[in-house]
């Protein structure tokens, strides 16, 4: 998806940065060219500050999205994923597991979840970054339970796994 979206902005320098921020935050564009995160309207200036561009660039980006059938078909339906628990693992008594693996390999999430399940760990949340948007994409799991040494060994034994980091 990101490659197709980026192509629509290939002649602009900073509009792709605005679009990337909109995707990251789950912002949608309405019929009347306003930006929303869920039902909350987001001012062009706020987006501009987040991306470090002039508010007019954000306005022009939204206008371009609204005029383009393909872009509008995406950005009129975009929603935020929800609250990330990653930064709350300590407060919630959970464990965070950051897995870097070959993002083009299939079954990574299933293999990791299967290992965790066998060791009695419950996955509460899984967030995987899109390798088209992030150069070093990773998958972060928030799990209930302690990661044992044996489970860690099994995770490291997966051929596609490059590294594992534990968040506490």
C-alpha cells in the first residue's frame, strides 16, 4: 500500500511525510476536507507541527487526497489501531517482546505465538510495523506471563528471527 500511496506524491517533497504521519496516527479525510482521528477533528496546524511543515502543505495534501479517487478510497476509511500497551508493560505487569525478523517471511507471528502459548504466555496485544513504511520493521508483543529461558531459546531458534528484545 505505502508504495502505491507514495507514488501518488512522487513530485512533492514533503507531502509524503504528511501522509506517512496520517497513516501512523490513523487519520482520515472527510468529504469536506477535514482531518479526523476517530471522531475528533485534528487541526491542520497540529499535523503541520508534528511533521515540521507549514500548515498550507497539510491543507494541500488533504485537498490532493480528496481529489484523487484511489487516495480518498483509503483515507476516507482510515482508523487508529487503538491504544498501544507497549509503553505500559511495567505498570500492567506484562512483558513486552520485540522481535526483528525477515518481514517478507510468512508465519512469523504464528510461530512466535505458538511458542509463547506452549509456555503458558497469553498474548494481549501484537503490533507489527509495515516494512514498506519502516526500514527496520519489527513486531512487538505484549504478553501476560514471564518469558522463560527455554521459551527465549525457542524464539531465537526460529530461522527468520534476527533479534529479540525484552521490555519490562
